[in-house]
C-alpha cells in the first residue's frame, strides 16, 4: 500500500532561495526510524470531495493543520469536506522536534482570517468545526483575541455548528486563556503531546505543568465546557509514563483523550522509537476508560481532530448518561 505524499509541496512557491521550513533543524543529523508497518499506511487522496475542499481552502487563503502537519488522514477527511482550520498564520514561533509546521518569524495577523474561517465553515456545511493555530509567542496575548474573534464569526455565520478549539498553551500570557474560555467553545482542546520526561527534547518551548494548568483552568472557570487532550506514542515513552499522564489529565478533569502513533515528518525530526501495535492501542483505550474519561480514541492513525464531529456526539451522549 502506498504511503501518503507530502501535500504541502503543492502550495509552496519559489525555488532554491526559498527559506527552509525548519531552519533550526538543518544542522541536525538524520534521525533513523523503523520501517512503517502496514497498519499505518494510507493512500494518496484523489477523490472529487478532496479536490473541492482543497479549492475552497486555497480560494479563502486559509491554512489547515491537515496540510501543514502532513496529517495521514487528510484524504479521508477532505473527501467528505471536513478540515481543521489553522489560524494565526502558517509560521510557528516554536520548534518542537515532532512537528512539521513551519518555524520562523511570523507575518502580521490577517484581520480577514476569522471571517474567512467562518465563511468556509458555513459553505462546507460543517456540523462541527475544529480550529487550531500555530504558537504565537510574539503576540502579547498569544493570539487569544484572534481565537475569540474566530469563534464569534463562526457563531454568526453558522449558529448551529458546534465549535472545538485546539489552542496553544498561552505560556506567560496573563489573561489570555480566560478570554478564550469565556468565548464558550463547545470543546476546549490542548494537547500534552508526550510524557513529561521527553518535554526537553520533544516540546522544548512548552512546560508540561503549564499545559495541565491550562486544562484545569477551563474546568475551574466553566465546568460545562468539554475538555480534551491528546498524546503521541512512539517517541521513547514507557507505558507506565503514559498511564501517569492519564492520571494527571483526570485530576485536571479532562473529558476526552486521544492517543495516536507518532510519525516522523522528515529525517531531521525526532525519530520513531517504535510503532505501537493496534492491540496495544486497544489496551490503552480500555485503561483510559477505566480511569474515568468519557470518550477515548486510541489507534495508530488517531489524531486530535479525526472524526471530531462524531466524537463530539459521543461525548455529549456520555455526559448525559453519566448525569442520568
């Protein structure tokens, strides 16, 4: 089975003078990874629905994490006109060793971006939309007000659409998280990504306990909001460390947990330590449910926004059942 191609190449312009996507990684030695097993290989997208979604994204000059992070599920999601919009531009101020989003000095914010995201949401007829972003440590509020404007624009353009946001950690941005929480998204997602021992090498610009505090603050400020977080495995973590992260998330009141296999974007990114088997993911899902999460999605190809609309329905039903 063929593997997914890097679809970002279609939108990149310029030749040899174009700056590298990851200048901070250029001098690193190549990181080897084991051969991909059959269960995480996917086909390159070719459907009419995929091309229609791509055209809409291009016309509105929007970024999607589907492309920028080289998501393996892009063919499946875009074929049914589901996309995860990435706001605050396409250049991140951090340099996480797992991430394929461009790193560098960001451009000024596009004031039309919230309206364009809302227009795309309404045009695509999305019942549930996911909005994420790059990290913008250069902004005084980390981009919080832009999130608020985007939520408001979607509410106006598509009032029946439920909104899920996947935010940065707003590290050292006082008051930023609070204004986003007060905008009342239906789901507030922030990914821990990996176990605390690996933060220095995998998420050097982030702080594990800051991310936990952010998730906890959502529940403290608005208990009605669903909270969600995600982990990657295959970076060298031990199973016991993953289980401890589950416990930490439950202490923070997180409702929904996603766990997926890390896939190395390029040879300059962190290498894959190993590929967890589907049976191991199933075992993690069983344990996570036993720890009290309302909804768990754990599989090799699980990503934060994969099947997010269906998962939101499951989340709402699980809360109703628990309350009953």
